[in-house]
C-alpha cells in the first residue's frame, strides 16, 4: 500500500486553505481596486442594488440605464455583504469566494476525467493559475470568475444525470446552472460548447452496460431544455432589454481581438501571462489527450477554447462569431482553455511525482509559484496601467455640496476611476463604463467606449465628446472634471470656464453658465416594476436554493474511480477499481 505523502491526493480542505492563504491577503488589501480595470465597475453596480434592490433603473450613468442588461447575482451578493463590511470589503470577499469555489470546481470537474490524486493536483494548480491572477488582479472580471466555478460544479451532476438518470444530479445541476447564468450569461453560453459537449461525449463513453447512446443524448437534451427554460425565466428582464435595444453601436476596439503575434505587449498580456508555466505542459496535454479515448472530448474542448483565446491571431473566431467578434472580449476563453487543460496537467504531475518524487515536487511547486509571480509582476511591468487607484474624494465632495447634484457631470482623463466617482457622488453623469448600456446617440454613433477616455479612441472618441458638449443644455451637463490637460483646449474653445483646481492642479473643474438643471430623460429602456421584482428575487433565490441543496442533499461517494495511465499508449488504457469508504 502506498503511504508516501507524495503518492496521496491533496485533501480538498488543504486546497481550500491554500487558496485562502495565497489570495486572502491580496484581496484583504483590496489590491484589485487599485490595479484592475473592472473592480470599481462591479462595486458601482452593487452600490445601486444596496440602495434600490427592486429598481434596476440607474440614473447615474448615460442619463439613465437599466441594470437588467447585466446579470445581477454577483453584484447582489456584494450589496448584501456591504451592509456588514462595506462595499469595498464586500467586493474583496465575493472575489475570494469565487477563487475558493474555482479550486473546488476544478477538483470536481477533473474527477470526471482523471483520478482523485491527479484531480487534487489540478485543483491546487488552479490557485496559482496565471489566467486567474490576470482576471482577478488585472482585468477585475468578477462575473467571469464567479460564474465559471458554479458552472464547473454543475457539470458533474449533468454527467450523472445524462449517464445514469440520477434524479438528484438533475436537480442540483439545474439549480447550479441557473445560479451561474444569474452571475454571467456569457460564460453559460460558451460553456455549453466548451465544457458541456465534452461532458456529454464522456457520458456516452462511460454509459452503463446495456444503455444506449440515444438514451444518454435524450437525457442531456432534456437537461438542456429545462435549464434553458429556467434561465429564460430567471433572466427574463435581461432578454426583454436585449430585444428592445439590441447592441447595434459601432464596434469598440479591444486589444484581445488583435493579432497577438504582431504586438509583443499584447502577446504577453493575453498569452504568456495567463498561461505561464502551463505553456510548457501544452505538448503533453495534446499528446496525452489525443492518445486516450476518454480524454479526447476534453482535448476537443481545450483546443476550441485555445483557438478562441488567441482572438484575431487566427481567423477562426471571426469565422465562427461573425459580427459578435467585434463585441466579445477573448481573455475569458484563455481561462476556459486553462481550466480544460488542468485535469491532464494533474495527470502529468502525478506521473512526474511517481518518477522523480521530491525533485518533481520542487519543480512543480516552483513552476506554479512562478506562474502567479509573473502575473502579479506584470501588474507593475505592463505598459497598460489603470487609474483605478486615483483619489476622487475632491470630485465627490464638490458634487455633493451646494446643490451641484442638480446638474449632470462629465469626467475626462479619469479612466476606470469614473465608477468610483459615480458610486459615492449624488449627481448623475452622461458617461459610463458599461458599453452595452449606452443608448445616447452621442455615444452609439461613434466607435468610442467611454467619454472619459476619449483620446485613446482617436477621432471617433473626440468627436463623441464634442457632440456631448454641444448638447450640454439638453442633458443638464454643467460640470466637467479634467484629469488630463489634453482635453482643456477643447473645453475652452467650446465656451467652458475653469472654476476650481484640486490635488495640486492635477484635477480641474470646468463649468458652463447657461446650463439648466438636469431633468429625467424619458426612455423606453426603463424596466417595468414587475421586472424589478423578478430581478430582485429569482437570481438571488437560485443561489440560496443551490446552497440549501448542497447542505441538505450531500453527494454520495462515487462507487468507482477511473484512472488514466501515463504515458498513454495508442489504445485505451482506462480501468476501474473499487473505491472503498
């Protein structure tokens, strides 16, 4: 009997503790709030729910927009925790929960494909994954990071139902799918191809003796139909908003759609940093995955996700997505590719530890640590810097005094510090950081994302700002805050006057004298009261139900454990052994 600690699986509790030890201090220090692009955006959304739970109409951006255009569950949990610890701390807590759930999700997903021991290594590696560090600390994509583990946790139940008609698996899988969609619908849509299809394929391979492939596929389709109906009902206000106002704005450039081979900074940002030492394992992933029948579905999902993650480097994403290629960002696919590769990487680690023991343990640990270290170091070395940490207290104080909140405002040169202003200021803005909610013609008619960062979008960006300044009276736009002198000549030429200066001259305030107070802009995008009621109950209810089912219906110990030998020969080398206990 093997008793060496290097030949035993890592306990799941130890992996959870590892995730807490590695990411807990970084998130406790609220690092993403000063280094990432989207952390402040998520806090802004959560702040609205904290004050207006059943009213998703938010007047603070774009002269009014509906938050039903973005699934709410992650933001709602931040809002709930904010009542206890505050918004910033609540964001860090929810992000930490996402990282911990990801490790658990990788473990459970990997158990479909490889042994318990290899699965534990895959879960441990997920803690140090470059794509995780990139999305948490650089991109700040809370929704992707929280929805992905919920989806991974649902897949084993989907497998159990499809393979053996496990009723408990059907119930728990559906509820987790609904919760994942309530966090981020895009992850669900693409996960159906990248993750669910390989799992259905595997269920067909592993079906019980005497069961037909048709029976497995029928149950899988039944699961998909019920899951789709549930998602349709839970996110009904979202579908209504999209049908009323489909995304028809001029495409906004994004670096992840570029040909990464033509720009070293983009290649580093979207390939070397997210994959890290995993790049060294890619040949083994392809070799082992193609040589073993049970791993070929996993290799298929990985290869598709890998190609998508390369953005415009290959023509494949544009061929498949068509016009949607100009709307999507592709770093999410890099995370998917890495997660799909981890079970095979865990198998590789198992083999190396059996052969080289302590030497392999040191090497694998160093590779994992170096992967995360490179991702964290890139925050300082990267030429792409955020303004998330900009001090906006003076701006907020100005807007909250002397009736200034009766007018709308605009920031120029604030980048992704704009949501910080909007979260704590009582006044409303004509700008915003959420592209899909932009309905004002001054913005949708130009290929510029935010007015506050207009100069980075060239002529289109500056023309968008000029159009907004021209219509200032219509929107009650009286104050412009400038953090970049580049914009000041344009303001002066348009008749605006500098009235105050803050932070040693780094922030100036400009005003226009004849602007009337802002008035509500009537929009057919405003959701009905019943939509707000659904939005405030069903998404959160799906997550609470998932928690209750996890506590009240614990999983059974699997009767068999499938083990893939390494290196795998050309034929299938899978055998089952009884797992006692």
